[in-house]
C-alpha cells in the first residue's frame, strides 16, 4: 500500500524550499517586508516537501492498528514504514526500538519513567530544561559547565568514577547547545559512560536538523529529538535506542494500544498483558500525520544530501560570526571558545541594550524574527552571562529603559531553509541598531516587548 509523495527527484535548491518563504509582515515604520525567520532553534519552518507529502496522504487518513478497512490498513502501513524510515535516518541497530512521542521533552520524560530502581543520573548544568529536569525520581548529579570539550569528558569521568559501581547509571548530554550552537564531544562522552558501566542518552533536538546523527557510530544508547525542529510540524517526537529498560518499565501511558490482552479476574480485578514492542509506550490514538511528517523530513534531508546542507550552513555560520565580530558592542556567547564548531545557533548580548528591546526592534523595524530570553536553559545562560537569576525569567527586565541592558540574551538561529538575504538583512539591522539606535520606542506588555505606538517615534 502507498500514497502519493512529492517527486524524489524534485530539484533541490539552496536553500531548501520551506513554507512561509513568501510571507510578508508589516513594519512599524511603514510598509511591509518578507519575513526573515531566524528562530529555527525554537521551531523551524516546515519543508515544502514535507507539507506536500502530508497533503498527499491526508485524504487517505485512517485509524492506525485499529481497523480492517483499506484506509486503516494503509495508515497502519504508513505509520510503521515511518518508524523504519526514522530508524534508518538515525542509524539504529537491529535490536533498537523507535518510540514515537510528542516532543524531545516527552521522549526524555518517557525515559525518566523507565529508569530502573536506584538509577543514578549525570547531567551537565548546560542542558536544555527538557533534558535537565525530567529526572526528579532518580538520584541526580548535576555537573558544572565545562569550558572545553576535553574538560567535559574529564568532568564526567571523575563523577562516574566516584559513583556506586554496582547500580544502574545514565548520562544525559546534548549534541548541540540550543544556546551557543556548539557541538559536544558525544562519542567521547559515550565512551566514558560505557567505560564506567553507565548508559547515555543524546538530546539531539538541535543536532539532528543540522548534522547527521548515527546511533551506532556515536555509540549512544538512546537518541531523542523533536519533529518541529526537523522541519516537520504537528507536534511529534522520537525516542530511539535500546529496548530493555523500556520493555521492563511500566507503560508510560496505560490504555489502548499499549495492551495486548485485558481480562477480568474472578475476584473482579483486571489482568493486563502489555506489549513488549514500541507500542508499549504509545498508548492511545497516535499522531499519524505528525509521525509521517517526521519520516518525510528525514527522507527529504537525506535525499538533499546532508553533507551539502552542512557545508552550506557552515558558510552561513561563518558569515554571521564574522559579521557580529565586526560590531564591537556585540558579544557572542560561548562555552568552548569563539572558534568552536557549532550549528546554526548563536546567542549574543549588545552593550547598552536591553535584549528584549533589541529583539523587538529587529522584528518591528526590519521584519526579522529572533528570540531573546534564557532559552529554557537558565543555568547555562546565567553561567555564560555571569549573572544571577532575575524575574521574570524569560521576558527580560520588564521596567528596563531602551538603553538599559537586561540580563538575558538574544539568539539567532537558521538552517537548511534560510536564504543568504535573511542573514545579510540581520547583520545590516544589527549594525544599524547599534550605530543609530532604534527608530521607535518600546515597552513591555503582558510579558512581551512591543512598539509603543502611543509614544512619539524616535
């Protein structure tokens, strides 16, 4: 069974075609401009190829694992084929399972719920909250932010050497920072974990959209990532890797789909036999379109040639780094040094500027979308800024004047769908704002920094 898909040989241009490429937005200074989406680290735009594939399938949508009808059978086949596509994309081993979830956060919470009793968890303070916070029911050791890749490995080895060597242990580490974009030494960290009898899970939310991820090559035990960062909409995610802890754990959600057989007992209770496959943790009606969109994105990136995409993105990274380096008032944040390898994610602060006002000016006056705040990685950003927490954590200092720097940062992020023109517009806007100041005044409204339309134009 099959549904129509976009032509596999469709011309791949650089950048890859994405939805919203021709969307225009109004400027506070008058007129409108094509929107420059430079917030890929939060959610990337959907690839046109993914949207086309999903649209082709939509008329054939049916229940999965539930019906005997043609559309149900077709949807079930598509769902399981998508699982195989994701496994191939990740280089999964033959015995690995691919479990579909709602997001990276959901994936890591699922793994946290499957930890064996007494498990020790080791996690760097540099992690995104999705991988920093799920381990509440385990014994957690939080590791200080390293300043070099070698220091990261040495810090982990020291912590593992001091643990109880007889109990289960798990290391959780990012592949690419959602704050700095820097690549972490995943293979070396995995070797350190395994040398001390621990397992390792890779948060690949920021790595998978920008760089090939191979479970077998990296020798990690699990990988988690989100579809919405991989050019695939509809709220879906993946946890892929070793099956044993997942099979031994109680189902993440109890319900239909996770159970193989349910029977009443003579005493009035209920006996349940749970699946031992990935279905054990996929109770309820699955997000078929979300799953298919992830598989479509995996195919699209593979067919476009990941090496080619990486090379082009690195050209954009170099352009942004050089452009920001030419503005003395701008400081780019980094753990491993300014020249550390990174994906298309960079965070920075601007001397004399409130980060919220700067990001708002980029949007309102130039039609550029970036993010400001702490990026759901509060300990890391505070370490990089050398500052203490402030309230509110995500919105900047609400009463700061336009020229007053807030204790947050600005993040620009991009990827396979980013045109060169958007990068040049961003760099030009940074230079203008730093050199000439904003052309409008800004205020905080309901936690957001917006143009003060009631005030006079600067």
